[in-house]
RNA sequence: GUCCCCUUCGUCUAGCCCGGCCCAGGACACCGCCCUUUCACGGCGGCGACACCGGUUCAAAUCCGGUAGGGGACGCCA
């Protein structure tokens, strides 16, 4: 048991997207590997944009992935008094000051600076102001050190140094008295005794300010690890316009949580040439130091490949349970009759890349074909089809045909007795049973369907070709 | 614009810290062949990259410098 403490701190302004999920995963992995503590904290200081729905969506996403936390969820909105108290401390120590500049003035100054090609930063108007306008609204700003540099060692990117003159006096408390993000993270991470801050690298620019805040309070500065972003296929920041980014959307598209986890862990991190990682393996092998420094592109093809792998090797019983909602969506209730779902799943495991594909492939088991693939039927003479169906129906009726070897024997007999070639028998039967040309092995289908239903479908096909 | 970061096959990456084993390895995708009663699975093979320029060195993907390109940040959002 180590005393490493990490946290995942999403802001509840939307669902859990894959980028956030990966950040959560890396935190979780580090905690689990080292026997540390993984804390979930909801950063909802922006009351305007935070919603309960988002909180629920985030928790749902984490639960689906199996990212369990040890403490929390804590809500920053519950801690306002604590932040206030710390703002006051800084004020009392002269390390923060009240600023009466209106946001309008600030905005115009910022625009002007951008236009002039200067870095837009607070000009320090109120930094040394001595008068205290009585009722004027104000924000509280941190009195950032001037001159010199602030640097920190990043576990992933190495040492990063910022000239202090690039940093301005950031607002730590808004006009309405609420604290701002950069201030809250520091207080929270310090109070929760976070030892390692793992977050997206869009935060590196915030880090020096936070370090200064830690130092102003005399808090120990945690270690930082900034993980690179996940990009869309056009190499820009992943967003809705790249398609699905929500973790739950992947579930609904028929992805397995272990596949998404495996994909995410390999995005930006690697362990030699290994591609497949079980939970236990990723925990055992994960090393934050092996995380790459550059952004990576989200590639659905590879995710699909991993998903296929986990479907192929999954437990049929569990897959069957996961498949039910997809079937119900297609108007089929496997519990209402028809072949045993786990048996159906077995015939589809090597063919489906997603549960959605599997559901589509499973439809014919529960709904006898009403029509037959025309191109497929057209390959055979009508008389041949009639002969095959007639002979097959007769032979199967006599047989037990409840196992695959049994069916194979019948199948072979049909071929030899009539001197037919395998495809001449196989394809017509496949058509009769599934209606389509691409389906699982006929033996598998027959076993799943059972003798009676098989015979029924062949007779139905016989009728169809006899009119 | 300013600051910070990044740069190996189309994509994910190994190798880089500790130069030679790398005319750069694996995986996905793609192409071909084999297996096969369909589709898939699987097997085998192919295509394909060290951003660029200079320097250091007997030797550089690996070290140093510069250039270019990309991303991020610059908010009383997080």
C-alpha cells in the first residue's frame, strides 16, 4: 500500500468523452498499480454550466468502464466556504488584492493587446491601488511573483519552465464571490493530499500559476503528468463533429467496455509490442513514464479490431445478456421462444465486430426468412433447388440432427447419394435457413435452430421454389 | 501575435535517456495467396516512416543547433 493519491476531476458540462475517459483510466491505473487511492471530484464551480444530468452521465460512463473510485464523488460546489476562507488568507497576507476593473474594460484591453501582437495579460491597474471604493464590485486577484521563472517537472513531458512575466495576476474570486477553477484545484488537491496530478495537457499553461499558488500557501507541490490530447482523423481536437466521442455512445454502438479500455490504454501508451491487455495486465504493466509526449489520432478501425477480438474470445453467456437490448430494439424478444441465445451467440462470435452487428446477424434465428436473396437463388436451377430441398427435408425428418457431426454426416450423404458438390447443397440450404448468402456455418445454424425448425424452413423454401 | 508543447509507415506505436545489434520492429487498415459448403476466423506474404537543414562522431532515428509544420494556452470556462 503506497500513499499515492490521484484524482479524476471532470467538470459536469457534458457526458464523459473518450479523452476524459482515458485521463480517468491513467489515474485509475496508477492508483491500482501502486495500491494508492483514486478520488473522483466533480468540478462544478461554474454553477451556470454544470448540470446534474452531466454528473449522472459521467458516473454512468465510469461505471460502464469499470473505473471504480475509492473516495468521492466530491463536489466543489460544497466547498465554497473553504475556498472563501483561503481567499481571505491570501488577502490578509497581502498575496492577493481586490481588483475593481470591470470585465468590459478588461475585454477591450485584451482585444487591443491581441491586435497589437502583445500577449493579453492583466496590466496590474489595481495591483498597488490603495483606495478601496466602498460599494464597487470587485474580483480578487492573486499577486503573482514578478521576474524570475516558475518551473515544474512533468512526469511525461519533463521539465517545463515559464518566465514569470508571462503570467499575470489571475482572478481567484469572481465578482459574485465564487472562486475560480485555478484556485479551487489547488486548494482541493492540497486538502485531498493529491500526490500526482494526471490531466490533459491543455492544462500545462495553468500549471505554473497553480505552482505559484501552492507556494503562496506553503502547500507541497504535487507531481504533474500531462497526457497528450486525443485528435480526430483530421488531426484537430476531437469533437462531436468527428462522430461519437461519448463513452456511452460506444456502448450503444455495441462496443465492449474491455475493448474500449484496451484501445484507450494503448492510445499514447505502450508496452513494447503488446496490443492486448486484460485489466490485470494493464494494471501490472502500466507506467506513466511510458506515456508518449505527442497527441494521437482516434482510430475507429483499431477499436473495431479490438472489439472483435473480445467478442471472439468472450463468454457466450455474458455476450448473450449484452445482446438482448440490441435484439429488443429490433423487435425481437429472445426469451419468447426460438433458439437459446447463448448458442446463437456462439455461431456469431467470429463474425461480428460489434454487438450491433451480432444482433443483425442473429435476427434470422428468431424470424424465419420471408424472402430469399435473389442473386443467391438465381445461381441454381429451379429443379435442382427442388431436388435439394426435397431430399434434405426427407433426410432430416428421419434423423435426429441435434449435433453438428450428425448434421455433417447427413450433409455428406446428401452429396454422395445424389452426386452433388458441396456448394450445390450448402448454398441452397443456407438460403432456406437464413435467407441470405452470408451466414454462419450450416451445421451451426441447424444445431441452433433445432431439427423441427430446420425442416420447417426447408419445406417453406421448397414451396417457394415450387410455385 | 506572445508563450508552452509536439514531430518514426495512412493510423496507434517500438527504438531515442545509455549513438553502432535499425538500409528502423510490431499492430490496425489496405493488397495478394492459402484454408474454406457462404461470410468471417485463421495462416503466409506484400505495400509503407526516422519533417527538413546543418553540426559533433569512425558511426546518428538516437547527441547539439537552426528551420518548417502541427497542437495547446492566453476567460470573472474548466
